[in-house]
C-alpha cells in the first residue's frame, strides 16, 4: 500500500458568534486551492472531515453540526473602500459538497479580528487603543460588512464582559454593520421580496398551504407562523431534530420556497443548496426555558424565532438569519413584524433556543419599495487555536 505524506497548511480555528470555523489566508493555501473549484472544495472537506457517512467528522476539525462545519478564506481586498475579502464555505457533514451560496453572519464577527492579527489590515487603521473599523467585502453575496473591533495595546481584544446567549463565556463585543443587506442571489434579481409581496401563500404539495414571508436580507429566508405548522415558537433543538418526519417536512417546505424565491428551478436542486434559503418560524412572546436552563419571559423578547440550518434546528440563531429577522421586523406587515406586535420599529429583541438577541435595522419606503440601508448587531469572537492543519497530500 502506498504511503502519502501529510501536508500542513497555516490555519486558525476561531469562534465567531455562536459558530466555529477554520480560517485561512488565501495565499497560504496550496496553489490549486487558491481558485474556486474541485481542488479547493476537496481540501476544505478533508480539513473539516467530510463527507462523513457516520455524521461525526471524527477525522477532521468539524464538530458535526452546521455551526461547526465551516471554513473561511480571507485575502487583502483590491476593491476600493474595503480592507479584506471574505469568502465563506459551508461544508456539508455527510454529503460531498461545499455550499458557497451564502454568508455566515456569526463568523463575520471573527473576520475583522483575524484580518488584523494576520496583518491584512493596514497598520494605520489599527489604533493603539480604541476601535479598529474594518471594511469587509463579503464575496459570497457581494455585500459590505463593517466590523468594529476593540483594540488594546495594539492587539485585538478578545476577552471582555459582553455576554451572548448560546456562548458559555463572556468576551469582547464586536459590532457588525451589514450594509444594504438585501441579498443579491442568482435568479432573485436582488429584490428584498422576490415575489413582490411581504406575505404570500406558499403551497407545498403533500404538506399544505402556509402564510410565508420570503425575504432576501442577510440571507434568503422563508418565515412561517409557528402555530400554522403546529408549533409554539418555544421549541428547543430536540423537539425538532429528534423528529425525522418534521425534518423532512421542513426540507420540503424549504425546497418549494426556494422555487418561489427564484433561487432554484426544480425541487431536486435544493439538495445541493443546503445553506440557502433558511426556513424559520415565528410566534408572539411566551415564557419558556432556554437550552441553558435560563428562563425567558414575555418581557424579555418582542418575538420568538426558531430557524433551521442545514436540515436541523439551530441551537441559537444564525447571524445572517438575525439580519433577516431584524429587517423583516422593521417592515410593517411581514410575519415577523406582525408576530412582534406590528407597526414601525428600528430594532427587535427575539427569543431563540439559547436565549435572546437584539438586532437593529434601518428601513425606509422609497416609492412602493422597502429599502434597508443597514442592519446592526453585536457578536464576539475568539481565537481557539492557531498553527497548521494537516491533511494527506493526495486529498485534493
């Protein structure tokens, strides 16, 4: 049997928000993986430990959940007014593909800190003490993200007292601004509401007909009313993820919603586009106990939201979905807005399985079209490990 030596690639393992991922500088990747294509995908899959029919990613850096099967490639930006380009790859756990169709809002919080530490941001933009403003070009969706990164003694500050539900320990706060967050997805024409309506009736053969808000903001998202699909909005992960019938139903809804949004042409294409769109369900505030045992009361949240990610109920909330929630909440008549009590608002605090999160959005009506100039939220980020990852030399 032939023996192929392993190669090592400089990498950093970071937590960003409620996700974790392996970060690379573009120039550190082997030459064949510096451009999009099969070599890049295979390299990232081998790093993460996919595809794994056991669903555990034991032989890689992945954590066997959608929140921990993530990769990021960062490079200096040649785009005017931007410091770095950020490319996100969602690695399927058990299937042979990497989904490049959307952003990870949680890992967006780690892009600025990583870029500064890696020397990709001009030194004169990093104060000795204060806030470094890093302008990030999100290459997956062609959008700008502005990260406000705390700096202490010339170094990225990672520790602090900012608490984020879904993350065990406090850390330093990183504020993110998602500029003009309506996602310009192929086939969606860049429209915030690709159907032209803030609420539609979504007909799903074999499942039923549901009221739905389908929005492109942060990430394409299909919002449903919890009660209409048999839920309360207080569910934790096990209530959904232990029910194969429910998971299959959500996937069917997602596929038909993707067709209505113009993201795919036929249902079968949804299988190779797991990262987008997301499906979420909303409900008015109710008391519940979060996954950590913390009690969330009706006074703690304006609306309850549960979201599916890569076929499973997310343990907290995807950052990009939080942008979609904030945007939809700011626009009167959407299901999110109505569940939050209706009317105009520029911020919303929503309850999720791990607790609550506040997100703001600036929306205005231009003619007969709603425009959101930016969405704002705070996350945190921390380096967990840095050095090299190793993979077999013939893995890509």
